[in-house]
């Protein structure tokens, strides 16, 4: 029996124990899943059904649903999701779904056979797949915990869904930070792989950037200013040598060297377009936080150096449409093309690798893990070679094994790769 089969058997036993009133061992199932099972049971969800109960999910007429779907903000990014994800999963037996903030399936993309199979569990446009309606599932759980999740086979609460796996992540409004919906991939064993959730997260990041580019805040008086804000008004570079460089279009040619702290603040504010208050920014800049006076002083110096209009207050947020090499790299990872050059352009990681600010460390870890997951999913030998020779992948035993698996029999490099695997096994006791 394979490791995956053993895990599935353990989870299924835990699920059966749970439904019978028992208390499965703590290590038998993930806590996030166990908690979701408990909520599902408390809410009276029927584990034998995978259909929306009329008392639990509002029903729309076809005309009402069509009008609602057309007006929903997540529909505007459907073409982007199609280009980044749907086109890549044709004929794979996987479907991609877009939901609203309540878990209603607005769009389901995939080949006809895959959509027909999904229809057998009532995973069809117009139905509601929130946790309170059908129990534990990736779209519903992502909405419940407001983060990306993966639900594999028997982790689902409804029995009819346990032959499926799914990965989903919430999409946030760029101005308010509120969840507007979920992007989900649903399929068989292929969606149980770690790269599935990484791929969804990458697409969500691209979607949120797209929404941010077209965002309008009707509560902001500047919305009605007849002078529009410039697009791509400044560019931030932090992946090269040094702490960072800032080039503002209005300043003409040439770039300004940034202090490390100012570069960190700009990276964080770009990553959190909804803004950060003083306490949040302080905790992302230092493990033990910074004194609020220090944070305000740094913002004051940043405005003095780069312009008073760069950062707004309450909360702190960028007022310019800033591009960055980090953002560009993230988009290239999401597209999955020419990954070898992406590894090269990541380099040593520049400011992201050198900074000890918790928020920057998190961004760097997410970027590297997204890239690594893309490399594993693609099986691109050239990109895997580049990764295992880089500072990020030199000691990545799983990547060396993946490279060995992808090299053809008889390739002279297989011996070298095998030697490195043995060395890492010995060095780290794997």
C-alpha cells in the first residue's frame, strides 16, 4: 500500500470514528479538518448528501442567477483565470470554479467530461458550497478560515465527495480587504499534490493585482479628482544587490537608492494594498515589534525622501500604482513559463533574503515555495537543473530526486545527481 493510500485509510477511519461519536487520535487528521467536521456536524449537515438544502442556501431563478453572476466583481477576472489556469488543465479531468463570498458557484470551467463528473456530486453553477451547506470542502473551508486550503478525499464531510480532492483560496477586495469569492480547483488524485494549492494561490495573487489595478473607492474624495492618478507611476527593485532602488516616472531618468527600512516598508505596503495600521506594520518590520513613534518617524522620512503623496495614513497604504521586480517575478511564476530564467532572476533574493523583518521573510518564503512548486509540477529539466545549482535549491533533496526522475536513462548526469542525493541523505539523515 502506498503512503498516500495509508494516509487516506487513516483519515477514513478517523472520519468514521468521528461520525459514530468517537474521538479520533489527534494525529489521525489535521486540526483544520477536524474543526470543520465539528462545525459541519453542529450545523446539522447531512454527511450522506452533497446537495444544497433549500433551507440553508437561497435559491435563485435562472434569470436572477445570470444577472447576479454578470454583476459580480469576480466575473471581471474570469478571463485572467482562464488564461492562467483553465487553459492549462484542459483534458486533465480537473475543473476550476469561481465562487462568490457565500460559496455560490458562479463559474465552473473545464472540459465537458470533467464538468459532467462534477455534476454527479451537484458541483454545478448556481449551487452553494459553503461549509454550513455541504460540510467540509475546500471552497467552503477557505471562506470559513479566510486562507488557502486543500481538502483531500476522505477529509470531505459529505460521503459522496470523498472520491474528490480540491484546493481553494479566497480572493479579497483590494480596497476593503473583504472576501469577494474563492478560486478552486477540484479533481482526483492530481489535486491532492502540494503544487495544486500553490498554483491556486499564485493565480489568486494575480487576480487581486488585477482587481487592484481597476479599483475605485467611492468613499475617497480623490476618486472624483479630475486629474487621474498616473498608471505605473513608480517602480521598486529589491531583488538585486543592495537594499533597493526606487524610480518614479515623474522624477525623470535615474533611480534613487533606498534605505533597507524604506525598501521593506514599500514591499510590505505593496503586498497589503488594503493598508496596514501602525501596530500591524510594526509587527511585520521587527519580530518584537517597533515603537509606534519609530514607525511614524520612518514613514515621515520616507515621505520626505520620496514625496509626501507616496504613502497615505489611517491605515498606511500606497497612493501610487507601483510596479516591482517582486510582483513581476510572482506573475511569471503564476504563468509557469520559462521557469529557468525565473530562478536566475530570483538570484540570491536580494533584500528579501537579507531582511529579518517577519513580513518580508513571509513574502520571500511564499515566493520561493510557489516557484519550487511550479518547478516540481512542470518537471522542466532545465529549470530543475538551475534550481538545484542555485542557493535556494542546492540542498533541496526532493528537487534532486525530482531531477533524477526526469533525466532520461543513460544521461551522464544521472550519476552525478544520484551522488548528490546520497550525500544529502547522509548529511541530513533523510
